[in-house]
C-alpha cells in the first residue's frame, strides 16, 4: 500500500512547484541583469587596471619597434643608446601591466574571456626578449621585425575587444570604433618603422618592403574610414580635427611619395611621423575618459532598471506566495474540517449514539448529526459538505433504526425466553408432583431425568434472557453458601456426575447475585464437561483470597492454543455487544456479560493436567456474611460430595455426608432432603418437614421443591422386600443416611436436655 499523504502536503506541492519555478526564473533574470549592470560599473576599474597600463605598454612597444628598425639600418652607437633607453621604458610598462592585471580588483572585474586574452598578452610580453636578441644580433630584417612586433599589439587589441561590457548597442559601437582607431594607430606605427628603417639604409624600399608598406597604409585608411562614422560627434571630434590638420596632411603627402617611388628623406619622414603620432596619442587619451563617462551613466541606468525590475519581480513573487498560501491554506482548512467532521462522526458521535441507544435513552438525530457548514467559498467543498451532511444524517438514522430493530429483536427474545421460563417453571412443579406420586422406580428415574432436562432448558432460556439484555428471573433475598451455589450450577450440567466440588468453607454469596453466578458457573462447567474425555473429572475448588473469593474450575481435556486462549480472555475481559450472528460460543458470551455486570474477573489458563483451567474471582462486594461453623460430633473419616439434581435445581442445597465407611466406597447421589429434620411416617420411615430448620430470614421464601421420597417410603414393605428391591449401592446409601440422621437426632436431644 502506498504511503498516504495529507491534503496540506498535496496542496503545498501543487503550489510550490510553479512558485519555485517562478522564483528560479526571477532569480536568474535578476542575476543576469544585475550582473551586467555590475559589469558596466566595473568599466572604470578595468580601464584603470587593464586598459591604461596595456595602452601604455602598446605605445612603448610601438616606440621600441621604430627605434629597433633604425638601429638595424644604422647600427650606430647613438641609435643603440636610444634603443636601450626605450627598452627600459618598455620594461617598466610591462612590469606595471603585470602588477595591475594580477591584482584582486582587476581579477574580480575581468570575465573568463578577458582572463584568457590577458594570459595570451602576457605570453607576447614575455616574447619581447627573444625579439630583442635577434635585433641585437642583426638576424632579422625590416619585414620580419614588423611582423614580430605586430603580435603584441594584436594581443592587446583582442583584449580591448573583450572590454566592451555593455549590452547597450550604442555604447558597444562606440567602444568598438575606439578599438578600431587604436588598431589603425598601430598600423601607422608599423608603417613608420618600416619606412624609417628602409630610408635610413637606402633611398628606396625593396619590393617586399613596398608591398608590406602598401598593405599597412591601405588597412590604416580603411579602418579610419570604418571607425569614424560609428563615433558620436563628441568622440569623433578629436579624430576629425586630426585628419583635418596640416600634420596629418603632411604625413599623407610623404606617404604618397613613398608609394609612388619618389625619394623622401628619412629626417622628413621621421619628423612627420612623430608629429602625427603625438596628435594620435592626444586624441586617444582624450577619447578614453569620455567613453568611460558615457558608460557609467548607462551602467547606472541599466542597474536602476534592473533593480526596479528585480524589486517588482520580488514583490510579485512574494505576492504570489502569499496568495498561494492563503488559497492553499483555505482549501486545506476546508477539507480538514470535513475530515475532522467525518472522524468525529465515526469515532465519537456514532459510538455515543449507540451507547445512548444501548442505555435506552432518547436520541435527537438533529443534535447528534449537526450539519457541516464550511467557512470557505470553494463550491466543490460545499458540495462535499452537503453530501457528507446527507451521509451522516443517513448514518445516524440508520444507527437509530438499527438499534430500535435490535432492541425489538432483543425484546422479542426476552419475551419468548420469559414465556419459556414460565412454562418450564410450571413443568418443574408438575414434575415435582408427579415424582411424589410415582410408584414405579423406573418411572421415578425417568421423571428425575426429565426434571434434569427441564432444568437445563430453563438455564438455556435464562441465557437467552441474559444475551438479550435482561436478568435471570430467580431471586434470593438472603445470602446463600458458596458451596450451594456451585452445587446448584453443577446440577444444571448434563454430565453433572463428573463434577467434583471440594469444600469451600463458610463463604456465602449475596442473594441478588446467586442466580446469575450460578448460571455463570453452570456455563463454565458445561463447557468443561463437553470438551474433556467422558471418563475424566472436572474439579471445582474455591477459597477466600485478598480481593474476594476465587473459584478454580479445571478439566482434563485437550486444552486450547495460546492464541485462542488469549482471544477468549480478551473477549471475557471486555465483552463486545452480543452479535446474534455469532452462535459458536454462546456460553462465553453469557459468561462475559454476567462477569461485566457484576465486576467478576474470569481468566482462562493452561492446566497442568493438559486441559484448561478457569479462575473466577468474585469481588468482596458480592460476598455475604460467613456461615457459622458446626462442630461435628465425630471426626469424619471420609467426605463424600453428592449432588442430586432434583434438590439443587431450585434451592442449590448441598449435602456433606460424614460416614464411617471405607475410603474405596463408590460415590452415590443421595437426596439432600434426607438430612433435614425428620418426622415418622406411617411406614416407620423418616420423612422431611418443610422449612423446619431454615433461618427466619428464609422462612418466607418460596418453598423449595420437596425431596423425592422413594416408593419404599410411601408404602409399607417388609425388610426382606426392601432389601430385595434396592441395589446394594442404594441400600448402603439409605443406611448411611439413616445412621447420620439418628446421630443428629441424638445430638439434638442431648443439646435440648442440657438446655432444659
């Protein structure tokens, strides 16, 4: 089964996914926009730490290129000294570039692409030493020198191209135009160096030098024509003034002479080139700060726009979160209210209704099933609430109707059981009269069996009354000895002869609990005799304990498994409401209901004999005053416990026979009424006097059914006939009973004489 998820979790997931996507997009856009803005603001840092020292190095390298070309042509000491001084200037510019570009500020401002081009520039800067060595040894010509010195300015140009950090098209075009003009200036420097070396060595350039010179001149003019239109008037003005100046015109004139092959003096070329170079440098120096000034406001503007957009986006995200949370929380609360109402109905209200119905209370359906009214505005949840209201009303109505139906069925069962009890009671009275009038021993025996069957039928009728919520009809107004209660219970069992009840002392049971406790013990004894071998004995022992009176009933059957015994104990400890569909263990259902009614504890346990033991703990509140202990006239040799069903069925009377016969004599059922006060009949045999020795508190009770007198006691017989008409066991039992009666009679006479 898949793990269940709460409504709040699912709604949260439903809302979190799009909101998380929105937050991610907002964050990405904010980072990109703010990042670009911060890059624009870092233009000033890049200019100070990268562009300016790189430009100074480029200018120094251009100057060194020119002096190196002149030294190669003249090889004079003066040119050598001038070249060495310029190399020192170039080395200083190279050292400043390394120091500035490797600092934290420059590294933080540079992008990854800038760092790549910076590393390439540093490699070209390091290659200057190799070029210088070739110049000093004279192993390089003007064309080769021009190509070698061109590599470092090319690396600088590629680095400058990456410094265009703005996404603003106008600013980007301005920056690219300045870079192009700077490239044109580098071509001018190479053009000057190439011509200066050739003019110092000879009056005209070689064909290879002329081709290179022509290409440099054409490219320079082309770059200037491409770059100037891209600049705005402010940035274009210095270069326009330079082109319109006489200095530029003079240089162009000399350049044209060289291109046509005319003779040009080296001093004139050098002077015109130096003048134009100075104008070029001033123009670039003036344009660079102006470009930075234009980039900063644009960067601030972009930054402000990015901040506004970012803040507005954040506000939108927060608003979306709040709205989503409120909507989701509202839906969750509405659904949670429906869930709580359903749980309350299932766990509290319906059980409360059922409990009231079991007690017979009147149930107000409207009060027990109030309508659920969601506080939200979700139409579907309102529909669910309406459906739930209909369901709960139907459920409560069904519970009430079911309880009424069950109560009606229980009432019908009770009425039928009461009628059966009444009929069975009348049947018992008729059987009592028939037993008194019976002459034939076989007929009397059959009447006794029928009496026992009727008694068991009455117990089953009482069980039906108890299961249907009623109480047994029989009542005792005073306490009854516990031993009598147990004997009365055994008398209601089919195989009562197998039940062995040991003496329990003088403990008594209050009268209002006698019938139900007798029924409880009868159900347990019935179960013990049914589920144990036919020849085995079911022992019953009882004694006072700290919490009341404990009765142990033990059989020698096959026993129960641990799981089944635990299930029965749990059912006995907290018996559920009786379900008519469960008919397999009605006895345990009756025992559980009676035990719960009187607070009696019933526990099954394993018997050491292999069967099942049942411990019944009767609480102290159900115990009456103990019986006075009667001192026996003679110490008994053997205690034989006998139960005659015809006496214990209705009065639960017991007999303890004390006889001086061997301990191997058989146990024979003896009528208990033989040991009550006697009177002589016409045949000379003793007869019982009804309620002669009962205490005054019991004298007015409904008279118990009389002991069945034998046919021999109703008509005179000769001793021979009497002996011949009884079995040896009956004769022995009769003689023992007579002997006991004579002893008690003599004891009563002696006590009476002493009192008189």
